[in-house]
C-alpha cells in the first residue's frame, strides 16, 4: 500500500484569480486524487494559506496573532477542498492540531491511520498549530509521522531550478537534486526548517507543476518531468 503526502500551495487553489478559490482548478485536483485513491493509494493533504493570508507580511499586528490567522486560513482551504473532493465521490476528513469545535477533528497519528484504513483522504489543516512555522514544515512533520512513502509538492512552477526562471531565462531545471544541495544553494523547494527535517528523516520530495495535465497522477506513478529531491 502506497501512502503519500500531497502539498498544495494556497495560491494554486486560486488559479488565475490569485486570491480565494477557483473551483475548476480544485475540481481538476480532486479528479486526479480520486484516480489515486481508486488505485489504492492513501493520500494525506496539506494546503498552504497564501491565497488568503501570510503571517510574516503584516507589519502592524503581532506575529503570533498574524500566524494564527494564517493557520485558520489553511483550515478554510482544507474545508473547501475537502468538500470539492466529496463532490467527486471521495470520503474525507479534516484534522487540526487544535480544537475547532465540531468543524474539524483533533489530529492524532492513530486517528489519521484509522481514516486512511477506511480509504478516506486525510486533510492536515492548521499547519503545525504553532506560530513561526509554515505549512512546508507541517507537510514534512505529518509525512514523517504518518510514515509516508514520499512528499509530492504541486507548485505553480514545474520543478526546482538553479535560479528563478522568471528572472533568468537561462535558468536550469534539475531532474534530480539532493536535499543537501537544496540547503547549501538555498534553492526554493521548502523552507529551511522543513528541509532539515526532510534530510534528518530521509523522506524524498517530488516537485512538479500543478498546471500540467494529469500531473499529480503522473508524479505518483513516476512518470513526471519535475524534480526529485533525494535524501
Ligand atoms: N502558519 C503558522 N504555522 C504553521 C503553518 C502556517 O503560523 O505551522 C501561518 C503563517 O502565518 C503562514 C500562513 O499560516 O504565513 C500560511 O501558511 P503557508 O505555509 O502557506 O505560508 P507561506 O509560507 O506561504 O507564508
């Protein structure tokens, strides 16, 4: 049985609108994840919050409070995407590391495993539950805890480059790069805290463009032209 952790950036949910949700974009994601679930893959999902809020960009309010808003943004994203997943025929559950009353269930490894065993897609919402962290770190943390076979990073860009291709037209894309090189060269894959966790826990990452046709299914089946980050 293959178990994966799929990370979707908040911006990716917004499509061309760059804010909020774009239903057609999320429906395409849902249909791809359904193919994986139908094939027996267990799928955990972490979603960023950038389509609503980023804690570190606020100059006026306290960082801890700003980050709490960011974490709640990821909860909204997970509830929305979970409902779109249900609309295409999947069973889902949204777990958070803090109590949200009857809106979500409190995260525990045992609870996640129970839902995976029932063929449910498990959304890990609310990040790590702590300020000064990111959903990158939550992604690696949950992937390690649930013993995922790999982390799949669906991004707006189609892989890892040696420099920003929007700025440098001759930027080179890596087919494969080690996590050590990602850290040494400060390549934008996941943030440093998440990179170190990934290295220490030997969990590979697969980086690919969400916008390409069937990219999630292809990445999980090993037929992708993104970047493998080795550990
Ligand atoms: N956040 C947090 N702790 C976490 C995860 C997220 O405080 O464990 C907050 C933080 O404010 C972040 C926002 O939630 O800016 C959205 O998360 P995401 O990882 O998308 O943020 P980004 O890295 O894009 O700023």
